[in-house]
C-alpha cells in the first residue's frame, strides 16, 4: 500500500504525528488490518485549515504522487488530542474518496 495521511492543521502545534507515523511504519493501531502488506508513506499533509477546503487538492496531490490509500488522521476523525472531532469530516471523506477513485482505499482514522 502507498499511503497518504491528511491531518488537522489546528492540532499541528500539539502533535508531531508520531502515533500516525509509528502506526503506519509498524502496522499498529488502525494499520494492523494491513499487517500482511508493506506500507510506504507517500506523504503527510494538513487539511489546510478550517473548513478543510484544501483536502480535495491535497488528496489529489497525494494520489498524483502515488498514494493508493489515504487516511484521515485521528485528529480529524476522533478529535485527538484536543477532544474535538472535525465537524467537516464527512465532506473531507467524500472529497478524498472522489480523488482515490475505484480501487483506492479510504482509512477512517489512524489510531485511538
């Protein structure tokens, strides 16, 4: 799998992405389901800030650079570490899935 991760710009100052990166590298957390295949990280970008309008362009760029799977980081989908999931997550998911097309994999979150 060639993976791209999109994270919340509002939490970049609180989180360096360690659990997301470790999860992908070592098949931990939500990446355990892919334990039988290698994961190559293509890139990790932010959503571009609220309301996440840059997700479409950033997902397209990840796909252009080879990503066949894109995960929304847990800061977007679960609200880690601030306890506030992104209210625009559903629209971001829709945009990512459109960029991935058929055969691409959307991953809901990266870790607990």
